[in-house]
C-alpha cells in the first residue's frame, strides 16, 4: 500500500473484541489519529458536556445513544486538522443511519471486523478492569501486579459501569441486530477484512497488518 494513500479505517466488532486496543496499535504503527465513539461519549459525560445528561442513561444501559448525538460528535471530530491524512475510528458506525452519515462525510477505505464468540466476549468483559489513565486489565488473563491497582499510574482499577451482565447482553444484541447489517453493507462494497480476535493482542495486531497489506517494521 502506498504511504500516500489515504487511510480511513473503521474497526468494528462485538464488545470485548479489543477494538480500542487494536485501534491504538494501528494508530501508533501508521502515525494516524485513532478515536473511539464510546470513549468520546464517556468523555462527554465525564466533563459534563452539553449532552452529558442525555448520553448517560444510554451508556449505563448499554444501548446506542441517539444517532444525532453520535453523528454530531463524529462531525466535530472530523473537523479537527489531525484527521486530514486519515484516521482510525473505533465503534462507529454501529447502525445504518450512522453508516450513511460517515459515508457522506468521510467514507471508510477499509473496515476491519474483529470476530469473537459471544461466550468469549462475555468472559472478557466481566473480567475487565480499567484504569483512569486508559490501561485495561483482565482479572484472569492480564492481571495487574498488585490486585486492584494500575501498574502504570498506581490508580484504583474499576469495572466499567456498563460491564454488567445485563448491559453486556444488551450491547451484544445490538451488535448482532444493527451493526452486523452495517458490516453486510460494507462487505457488499468490498471493504471488509475479517480478523479472528480470539488470539493475543500482538497476534491480532499482526493479522490486521497483514490483512491490510501493511508490513510490521
Ligand atoms: P464501547 O466503548 O465501544 O463499548 O461503547 C460503550 C457505549 O457507548 C455503548 O454501549 C453505547 O452506549 C455507546 N456507543 C458507543 N459507540 C456508539 C455509537 N456508534 N452509537 C451510539 N452509541 C454508541
């Protein structure tokens, strides 16, 4: 792939498939900005932004926030100068209405779909621990050195408020009903690269680079 080719990469997959982690690794590898819609929505709530009270109940229930809000955040993000050369977008579009919006503003050049069984997704999410600094751990597979404490910043580790069994079920159901329709449409357009997300982080990263024709240096 020519370096000058514009890359607008979208990463989709069920919750727990490692979208955020893989988006960050790709961002580092390609020198392109990565943004995550879930992260942007959480940040809007944390900083008590103008849509905070509208967003919060949806985040807690694990359902999609109204499309107009996520589309507005996307438009704002895509106006920033750092995305001029391309971007890696995690978790958007998750519904056909969102797909129509991003296709009209900045159509993806590649769609990476991380595949993971519901069973494994649930196991990963229920054991997930997050730190305020952004580090992510798993109680069984990637525990911190000291229980409950982040190795990086020393802060307290917590479960995400939407990593409850009920919210996880809700989020997976939305993925199967709404996001898979988006994937089918991108597949018909020849943009989709399916990746097995059950492996370790470096294995999945290498598979993504290979699928996109990008060699690891
Ligand atoms: P995530 O961090 O990707 O697991 O997303 C966390 C939550 O943010 C989801 O359960 C939704 O409530 C919300 N969210 C993330 N992406 C979107 C989106 N594209 N559209 C609407 N809501 C979203």
